[in-house]
C-alpha cells in the first residue's frame, strides 16, 4: 500500500515504493529487450544498447508518439513531469504497452528550488536518489567533454602568446590567432553558481595561462548536452562534435573543436553516455531518462535516441518538453521533430488551478516562501481570467496541426467550481479536457487522462512546422515571437542584429534551426508579466552559434545561462542516514 501524498513528502513516498521495485532485468524483459542489449548499473538501473535495439527492430512500425507540455508555470512548476509519469501509469492501467521518455535532472535545480523532476506524489520515477544525483554519469561526461574544449582553447592561446610561428611549428601547432574578446564558450558546472558567471582566468604569470575574461554556465546549457539530445548515433555525434564553435579569430573566422584537435577526445568521453538510461515508475512502467537540457536556455527535450528506441519497443511513448508550450513544445515541434523525422500523434497541455490563479491576478508565489493565503480559497474569477494563458497555449499546439488534450493536474485543494470553469473554457477553445488525480492516486487517478490521450492518438492530425529552414533567420525569429509568444514584433541590439545579418549571409548558418533563450515564467521576455500580455516587443540582445547541435540561439531579455542559488536552497534539507547510507530530503 503506497503512502498518502497529502501526508508524506515525495522522498518518503519514493523510499517506501522502492521496497517494492522490480529488478530492471524484469522491466527490460517485459519490454522485449535481450540480455545483451542491457548494460546494468546495479539492480534497478541500466543503460540500453540503442544500436542493437534499433537494428533488431528496424522493420517494426513505430508506436504512438505523445508530447507533454504545459501552460506558463509559476516559479514552483506545474507538475509536467508528474503528469508525464501519471499518464504513463494511466495507460499502463488500461493495459497499454507504454514507455515514458524524460530528461535527466540537473544538480542545479535539484540542490536549489525546483527539485529533481522525478515527478511527485504517487507518480514518480524510482529509484529517486540515483536518478537525482548523477544517475549513470552522463552529465559528468558532458562536463568533461565540454571543459576539455575549454582546456584546449586556453592552452592554445597560452602557447600562441608565448611562442613564435617557428616554435609553434616545432610543436605541430599552427597559429589560430584567437581573439580573447570573442570567445563563444564558457566553462560549465552542474550547479547554480551565480558568482562564477563572470571570472578572470590566467592570473599569476604566463606559466598560468593567458589572462582573459571568462565565466561559467550551467552544464545543461552546454552545446554538448544539446548534441546528446539530437544526435542519431555515434557517427552523427562525432561529426557534430567537430563543428562546435569555441571562439573566433581576430579576423572573425570561427575556431572549432576540430581546429583545436580536441573533438575526438571530447567524443571519447561521450560514448557510453549515448546509450539511454532505463528506470521505472512507482507502478513498474519503463522510463527512459536521457539528456537534460533546460527549455528556457537550451532545447529542452530528452533525446531523440530514447524516443526512437521507445517507439520500437512500446505501443505508446510519452515524452516531455520543458516548461510551457511557447518554449518546450515550440522546440519539440520545430527542432526535435524536424531533426528526428518523427511526428507526434497527440500533445498534452498540463494546467493547474494554482497557475491559472497566478495568471488571473493572484499574488505571484515566491520560491522558498509559503504559498500566499489567496491560493487556499475558491476563486473562480481568477481561474477564468487565467484561462486566457491556457487558451493561448492551446492555440499554439493547434498551429502545429494537433488538437491538444488539456490535463487538469488536480490537487486535493481544487474545488469543483474551479475545475468546471477550466473544462468549459478549454473545451470551448477546441481541446479535449481530462481531469487527472495522478499525484494523489497514481495510475488509478489518471484513467480519464489516459482515455482522452488514446482518443487523441486515434484522431488524424495535420502536423506541420511553423517555418521552413529556407525562411531567413530574422523572419523565423519574428514568426516565433508573433505566432507563439504573441509579440507585436522583434527588436535587436546592434550586436545581435550584426550577428543576424552575418548568419543570414553564411550558407552553413542560414538554414540552421532557431533555439530561443527566453524566460519560462512569461510569454514575454519579462518574467513578471503574467497571463497573455498585449502590446509588447521581444528584445533580442545576442545570438549564439551552436553549429554542432545545428541551431542558432537568439537570447531574449536578461536571462542568463548560469542560474543563481536561492536564499533557502533544497540542499539544506538533504542528508544521509549514516547507519543505512540512505539519502533523505531529495524531492
């Protein structure tokens, strides 16, 4: 008997459920995996040899493909991962062969505010502690591969500064003439460390390297992470790794990892990471956990490889896109599906009464502080006003040619009148609507949700991209801003506009996908503007080049690639039982 989520913390529920976990070999056998396709990491976690699986099932038709997205969240999140796992459990209860595919959590939010994204209540991925704290080492491999590129760059700059051309030639080096003021990459680490955003390196004399400004970004923003998410196989990853632009020469020419001779070694760090990780839900359904890019600062998707393997093994694959439909779903739609060649059969928009109230006028919740008292009582007016945001996201999904399923991710504090208001307005906007109590009841609480998704999967859709890659870059950015965010237009800083024009003139860059960097807390680039703001313009302050991943990255507003740690971070509540070695407090 599972613990009551209204009385117990997520980590307590996970710890209790782990006593009844199935060995991962049993999960794998039920999926149809052979022993030699399973790379064990203990009793309850494994990697899957994707190459063998895809070769064996090459001729098998794919299963149904479902993406889970959401409305614009509060700073506390709205249970999108929980709903992904809940839907997987609900489909399992309906006797469906279903597999979930989610992202690996970053240590930044796990040790900060948001938690590990393992789901919650009775809809979680287990075992929770290894899932949350490094798993099989994929993010560590990404950090090593990425930082090796920075080691190669800074070492090369030091040698070029200290040696003349003849001395460089003796060391089998040619002068790249790297511009220290035009370095594209930073170092990475997997924590929210705002004090490392801007640093100076190489101090203490020429033996300590070339002195220059540098900085850190969070690991999940790395282009290496993006490559893990979009790579089709090892050959594809190896080619992409060599195209990463690390810096520019003083003449403006790109300096790549291949120019630095480090791309092969970077790929060597990533060979094992290319195989997806296999875990399970509390109720025993298989879950692939692979890649972990954020959606506000990166592509926001689990890996194409995990989805492809899941679609061969399962009749239904439930994948999840980060944050709301303006960010996660837009990138799933126009980047991931374009790169994978896969087309979704259904899309889910998750909504909570809490977030709808926030968009309707209730005080904005502050992470680390108690939920404002206004959220505890019924307020149908706030909910109805907040549904403007939900309807905006419904329209976004419809623009992709899909009629969405709205999941009302219910909490026991929601009232019948509030739920009825959401159902009425969402159905009037042309969406299927399902009330789901998976957080409280697991798969049994998600049966209406599962049935609605099954119906949606059986409905023919007209999936289409928002733009063609032949459309000029700034026109694509404007299409996303106007059609997805609701902006009146786009403004560029002089630096960003210069970069955009240069990219449009470069045949290698002109047709790459657009991966926007924007706050997840608003449709706009201002996190404090809720609902569906009118009369605003998107501000692009910079454009980065992720040539290896295959997209350009316009940066909107003041968002940074290194988040900050709050004054009341989660790590304060994480500890270890020294007798048993069990970790407690991870959520």
